[in-house]
C-alpha cells in the first residue's frame, strides 16, 4: 500500500520566498508563491507523514494537519529548518532563499535627498542552508532534497548544483517572470546523487510532489 508509505516519518518542507529587509517598508525578495512547497506538504501529510512546513511569506491557507512555522528572512528560515531537521527523516528545500541580504538595516525609512545620487545597496552573503544540512552533516539515513531554479542551461546547471550542494536528490526546474513562480503547474527533472534522472512532465505541482515523495520513500526504506 503506497498511500500511507510515509506513516511514522517526520518530514520538513520549506516553501515560499525569503524577504531581506532594507528598512521598515522595503525588502529584497523573489517571485516564489509557496505553491510548490505547500503541494509537497499536502502530499506528505496525505501519505501519513508528520509534516513541518517552514513557510516564508506565503499567502496560502495552512494545509490540514501540518505544523506551519512562518518565517521572513533567510536567517529565520535557517533557524526553523535546523530545529525541525534535528529529528526529521527527510528535508525538502523548496523555498527560494536569498543568497544575499542588505548589509545594513535602516531603522527609519530611507529618504531620497534632492540632488543626490542614489546610494548603492551593499550586500552580504546569507548562509547556504541546504549545503549546511546535506552530505556529511545529515543524520544517518536522513534524505535531503534540494530544488534548483534555473533560467538557462537548466540541466547542466542542475547537475553542477547537485555536486556542489551534496544533497541526495535535486529537483531541477526552469523559472522565469511568469514561469513556474506562482503557477499551478511545473515540470522538472529530479537528479539523484546515485546518477538517476527522473523526468516529470508538465502537470500540477501535486504530481511533481508525489514523484519527489516516491523517490524519498525509496531511499528511506
Ligand atoms: O513557490 P512557487 O511559486 O510554487 O515556485 C516554486 C519554486 C520555483 C520557488 C520552486 O520550485 C524552486 O525551484 N525552489 C528553489 C528556489 C531556489 O532558491 O533555488 P536555487 O537554485 O537558488 O537554490 C538551490 C537550493 O538551495 C534550493 O533548494 C534552496 O532552497 C537552497 N538554498 C538556496 C540559497 C540559500 N542561501 N540557502 C539554501 O538552502
């Protein structure tokens, strides 16, 4: 019976896009809606898993029976993922995490000054959460899944990212201003650290979620 194949498992899913504040009214963000991550959370819950959903700025209803942890920034997302991952069987990083954040936060709204050039925004690196939890740092038996959002040379970039990040599975999907971000559908190739490549044709984000959990369940048993 495949339908409850994640019963007794604790899985962690990150979803949505981080927002890195510049001042009380502005942030650097991205186009993630959270839909792919929420589909993963719903699918895992339906298959019997206990699910922790770390949700960054997603305006979506809480999936039934799922423990939702709302976060804003990449640093907050890291804290929540590391905490939940400590006793998790699998972690799926579907969130779009900012690689950089503004170096400084202005406590008051940044004002434009008459006749002055705009000040450049200095950025600093955010922690790479996926690299931090994958590979040698994973708990024994834990399955770590990353996503790769690419606009060009999609598969080649995905293969390089799999090697760099050290995760067990990497879901490679193409993105654009209106492609995948916010859409109900997705298509992807899921790369395995074992060299496997699983194509998932264009269809509902739930269908891709189910393939991801199939591949995770194979690796857990
Ligand atoms: O939310 P939707 O509108 O449904 O859109 C879905 C999606 C396009 C956001 C999703 O399918 C997707 O591709 N998510 C990953 C987006 C992303 O940040 O990709 P990346 O290639 O920049 O990062 C690679 C991986 O490293 C990701 O698993 C990411 O979560 C993780 N990462 C990235 C940067 C960072 N500092 N820490 C990380 O852990």
